[in-house]
C-alpha cells in the first residue's frame, strides 16, 4: 500500500479492515487445518459405529459426543470440513474457469457471439440460485460430484458477467490497442494481455462465492441430495440432528458452529481481498 | 364402541362402588359426560391417494377409512369381529348371510339396502373396474339379494379370513348413486356411510370432514368436524401438537417417546401393531438369488440393535410375519437367527461367492429409514458384504418394488387383522405384493391350507410352519414388530387401533 492510499482510507479504517482480514484468515486456516490433519490425528473413525454408545453426550472419550449411530462427532465434523472445502474449491474453480472463458469471449468477440453467450447466462441467472442447484441435482441424481457440477453451473453466469464487463472496459485501453498493433493474435491478447488485467475482481468474487458454495452444499446435503450416507457432511449432519434436538442437541451444535466459522471466515477474507483489489475501495 | 362401552360401565360402576369423587382421576370424572362439538385437527404423514375404498392401496388411507367409511362387520381394537352395518350368519362354511340394520343411509341420503350392497360387490368383482379389492375377496363367487335388507354370499371354498375382509376395505359400502354420477371423480369426492362425510379436499393442504347426522350408531359422532393436515416431517408434526395447532398426530418419532411419556397436556398412546418391518430381498438376481447369501444376511444383522438404535425400544425384534398382536397365531419362541457375523461369513464361503459381496440397500428419504440403512450397512460390512445405500423418494418406492429394481428394499407391512392378510399376498408365487420374486411350492401350499381351514389351532400350526419355511428360504429380512405410536392433546378421548387407523366416531374433546 502506498502512502497516498493509506492517507485516503485513514488509519482507523485500515486497521479495522486488516483486523477483519486477519480474523478471516485465521478462521479459514483453522477450517483448512482441521480438514487436512483432523481425520488423521483424531482417535475415532468418522464412519465407525458403536451401537452401545449412541447419542453419547460430550465426554473424555468422545470430545464432541456421538450421533444416533454412535459415531464420533468430532471426526465427522472434521471430515465434513473436507467435503465443504472440496465442494467450495472445485465448484467455484469450475465456475471461475467456465464463466471467465465465456465472459472473455463475449466481451472480446463480436456482437452475435456476445448476445448468444450472455442471453444463455441470463437464462441461468433467471432462476434463484438454490432452486437451480436443486433442480440440477434432482435431475443428475444425488452425489457429491453432481453437487459440485450443480453449484458450478449456478455460479458460472456470475463470473461470465463480471469478466465481460471488465473486458469491455479493458479492451479499449491503450495497452490492448498496442498489443493489437504489434500484431498479437486474438488468443494472445485475450489471455496474455486482457486476462491478467481483469483477474483481480474475479478472484475476489471467487472468494466470496466460496462461502455461498459451502452454504449451498449444506442445503443440498440437508435435503439428502448431496453426500450420501454414511459419509458425513455438515448439511447431512444437521439433517440427522433435527430429530434429536431435544435429547441430543450437541448433534446440531457442532456442524452448525463449523458452518458458521467457515462461512464467516471466507466472507471476512473475501471482504479483505475486495479491499485489496477494488480500486474504488482501496 | 369399546371406549364408549368402557366409559359407560365406568360411569355406572363408580357410584355403585361408592367411590368418592376425589378418588376418581380427572379423566374418569370427565369421561362420564362425552361432549358434543368441536373441531379436531389431525396431523398425518401424507394425503391419501384416493378416498374410494375400491382403490385404496396406500397406508395413508387408514386415516380416513374409519371416519368416512363404515363396513359390514367391525374389527375391534382387539381384533375381534363384531356386527357392523350388518350381522353375519354362516349358513354353511361357504355360504354367508348378511342382515343389514334398518334405515341405513349413505351421506347423500341414498338408502343403504341389500341392492346397494350387491351393487358394491358387483362393482368390485367386475374385472373392468380393476378394483384392488377383488383379490381381497378370495373365493367369493356370488352376492345375491335375498331380502330387502338381506344378501347372501357364496364362496367356492371355505375362506377363514372372510369376516376380517368384510370388516376391512372390501366390506366398506359406498353410495351407488354418487359413484355412478361422479365416475372418475369419485376417488376425490367419495360418498360413504361412515360417521363423517366429506366437505372438501385441498390436496397437500387439508382434508375436511363434518359430522354425518344420519349415522346409525347412537350418540355418534360427537365431533363437529375433522381436519386432516398432511405434514411429512415427524418433528414438525410433534411441534404442532405441542403448540396446540393439532390435537392428534400419527407416527410420533420413536426417539421422542420417552420424553412424551410424562408430558403435561399431551397423551402418548402406544399399542403393538399388527404389521411387521422388513426389507425385501430380490431373489431374482445376484447376489440374493442364492439362498446361502440370503441366509448370511439374516445372521449378519443384529435385530436387538435395530430395535434399540433405530426404534428406541418401542417394538420387539421380529423374525417372521406373525406379530405378537395375533395372540393365537404368534409364536413367541420363534427365533431362528441370532446375531452371528462369523456364521454369516461361513455361509458366504459355503456359497462360494467372492467377498465382500456388494449389494445396495434401497430406502426412502426419511430419517428413520436412513438410520436403519446405515445400521444394516455397518453390520453387513462386518460380515462379508459391501453395502451401499440408495435413497429414493417415498412415491418411487412402489415402482422400484414392483419393477424388482433393488437388491434389498424397505417394504414394511402395516398389517391386517387376520394372519392371512400378513402372508398370502406376499409369500405365494405371483402374489400381488410379492415384491421379492419368492416362489416356494411348500409355502404356497401351507398358506392355501391355512386360508381354508376353519380350525384355529390347525391354522396356528400352519402359520408356524410358514414362518419356519420363510426362515429357511429367507426372502425377507424381518427385523421388527413395531408399535403404533400416536399422540393427542390430553383433552381428546379416542380409541386407538392396531393398524394405525383413526375411527373417530366415538372421539370427543373435553371442554
């Protein structure tokens, strides 16, 4: 950050934003760490049932208690983190890849291609995102892979619109004209010159959608359309917990807290990145 | 009538016994004066598919069957047969005479006489109607009007469950004039002769019945109206009962039972059901075409664990289709399988299949069934299988079962009041609810004999042999005899039935 930028934001605002970014990074780091090493370090297998220890309250043996089939909730929450991160990264990554490509082509190509591509994106946009994701998983059938595909399809138009809008601005700039004048091919201009200059906002958008993707996965798993039992996911753990809210409320607490922490973390981090990349706010 | 009779006897006996009022519980004191009026809101799992008894095939129709309809004979909660619309006299083992009560009417004022009864049976028996009741009637060959209020039915062979059939769907009488007038719409605008008549049915929202003033039982019905609300989620049903929005609910989640036993303002009712819980094994394809592999699965599953973990001890482990509610036919000592994973593995070795043996467990998307599937999966995987769970929506289940598109699948039976209804159609070759593809000459022979025998001791013996044969052939994994678990506002007085049905003619709300 330059001195002039610092001056513009003011010291207090910067500190507050850094604090939030840091908090986001810590929360996300905790989730990632839990997902990576948790299942290996923890004493219990997330799928191991113990029919003599069902609905056990948190104690020395099961730190977060057990579920209705006597499975360790801590191990399941940690394994659920893997599912959430996997879905978040793959679906957002896929949407980023598809959406950016479509947006670049639409923004850079002729009006016919632009109209065709963007109207197709508008069709996807017309549906509420959760409804579209539901419809896609319902058609494809319940599985983790299909959830990833569904979320990717839902988020593709977001990236396509954003990328196109950026391209429309950037393609008129002098350095693009210079590249054209130097005889670069379209592909080189598009991916070598334009893409690096529009990537910032796309990455910010990606980090914000990461949190939404996690939420969407929990919705779908909650409805039984996501990860199939006995594999745990936070959403399916919440669904299992509903019937036991009165006699074993801890079944709902921990996946609920995990969702809260992960979503808050990614949102704070995305906000921080927004500050870093958005020329109007930085 | 049981409740009313009990109530009346209590009322009569209390002063005679010299009981002082404060020794009577509040319930008994109140019970002396059944009160007219009020609306009962009932939370049920799902809408019925049809209101026409000729086509009822889903469990969810038991909720309206006893309120909208009435039957020639009545099955009491203790599975005894009583006169209903008519009194039955056995002229011979194959000729039954039914004498109707005088002045009976349908909800549309059409007289319920011998001609109307004959019309009902002609409708069911006519192959063009394609009624599901035709199979229920077994060897019935003719129904003749032998008096203004008398019909005589002739069977081709003796048929032991016949009185029970006349107390169930096939014995329900509907209005001939309304059925002819409404045609295909009769299923949603059915006109019967039960204690309540249909007002309106908004699918997936509410089904409203009102008091039928022309009902024949004295002092019935007591309620002004009944509103059924379909609420698939067990937790939501229970919450609505607690909040007072509903006064009666079906299928209380088993894990909530312990907490409700002492609850104020809510009265929990439990009663052993006449049905069974089981998974059907598809015997027409690998891996369960091999009886040794089927046997292995029987030993691989711990039924006590299922009853404890899935059903929270609300039922009893099952090994066959005859539940304890049938006192005379149930065999309490029948326990052909123990939980023995080593034995299961040995059986798989004998079968010569390569382990782990893969198979899928098909269940519908309900928490209880998913819990059950995961438990069976965990135990089967310990015993040489590799199970995966396939969740489908509840409406697809019947298609999957009929198409034999499964390895093992959730297929419980809500039960009939005679053991024949719990066995014949599922375990005879080609039976209408034989989803497994099981065909055993011996079983079919035993079941045929049990249907025609009039000697209850002999019948009990035959059903024991049927259970043994089923255990040997293992076409189904029986695991639990469940309980009917329902709950109501403690203000509601009502009679519970072992098939889970509601017949609320005698029900009333305390003020």
